[in-house]
C-alpha cells in the first residue's frame, strides 16, 4: 500500500480538472482519453484537422510523468508482476469496455460528472463497482 499524500493528490486532481476545463473551453472537446487516442489514430479525413492537438495531448500524458519524475522525488514504476497475456487481456477488456460504455473513465468520470451527465454518473459508478469487484476477486478468491 502506498502512503496517502493529500497535497499532491489535490494538486494533481486540480491540474487534471483544469486541463479538462481548458480543453472544453478552448476547443469544445471532452478530455476522454479513449476517444482522443482512437481519433488520433483514425484514418478518417474528417479527423485529420484535429490530429495535432490529439497527438499533443497523448504526448503530454507520456511526458508529464517523466518530467515530474525528473524534478521531484516521484518515481515511475520500473516493473510489474503481470504476465504478457494478462496485460494483453486486460488491455483488450479496457478497450472493449470503453467502446461499449461510449467512453472511458476519464471522459465519463472527469468531464461527464463535471457536466452532471446522468449517463456519465451511471457509467462511472459502474466502472468503480467493477473495479472493486475485480480487486476483491483477484486478491481474495484467486490470483492471476
């Protein structure tokens, strides 16, 4: 278990909220990572004009933690105990869930709830409940 760090959690949450708000105000777009990645990789010509900001957003997701780790005591994970097959199956399940749910946890949880979307509130509650059940099953009923 990691140490509870309320100050850094508040700062991080505030920055995520601020960036989601700025994306909505400046570009009229929701900061849903699955949609941003899907459309950045799309070959649809209608999406080409939005590709630069989408790729910049993705690069920020990657470079942000690297930059923070280089100037603070924050450290990035160096390894995990998951097998390759577990990682692939998990990634596929997340992708399928985002497609079926009409968005991902970031789009529904951060932006949808902030807009008081009933669909996003139900979706986020479903994501959280599924996460709780998954942790319980994998930690207490069997190990993957």
